[in-house]
C-alpha cells in the first residue's frame, strides 16, 4: 500500500513531530517507529533484515535528528521494539512522488547505537516467540 508519511506512522499508532519529514516517533504500544530508506538495508544472515544508518548522514532539521537520537537511545537502553516504515521513490528516473509502506510483520531491535551510527536488526514476528508476541497489548 502506498501511504504518505503521516498515514504510515498512524499504522502503528504513532505521530511524527514533523508531518512531512519525521524520522521517528513512539507508537501507542511503546515501540519506536523508524522511518527507513530502502538503500540502507542488508541481509546479514538468514531471517534478519538489517538497517544501518547514521544521524550525521541526515540532512534534516536538527530537532528531528535529536529526537531520532533520543528514540534510538531509549530503544537500545530499554530494549523497546522498533517498527519499520520504508520510504521509496515511485519512479527514480523521473524523481516521481515519494511514498511509504509499513512492515507490521517485522520487529526490530537496536543492536548498535554509538550516538551517530546505528544498526537495527528486524526479524519476522513469528520468529520472536510467543512471549514477545503476547507482551504487546493487554
């Protein structure tokens, strides 16, 4: 489904501080929702989708970058789940409209964050185990 940024965040019950360029938000269930770019994903091992990026790469508002840093620190230190929104360009040759889609089937964990570079490993929800699935909403 092709969504705008606000609609994508709303899929997880979150509202970004910047409606046009928000990088992260906290969802209704306490998860961190991360706005990801397609080109920063790798597959380091079977069943793992890794997102690797740095705060210094972003050419965003300093407030949005600072908030992303706070959210990553919170997710790392409190072992909060990370939910994924993926930004894409509909037609890269023409630079056509940017859209977003969500991956509710994947749950991420911040495995590295040094204040600039960060790494989030996403796995399918089924692989997280029954305890992880049932701990969300009660």
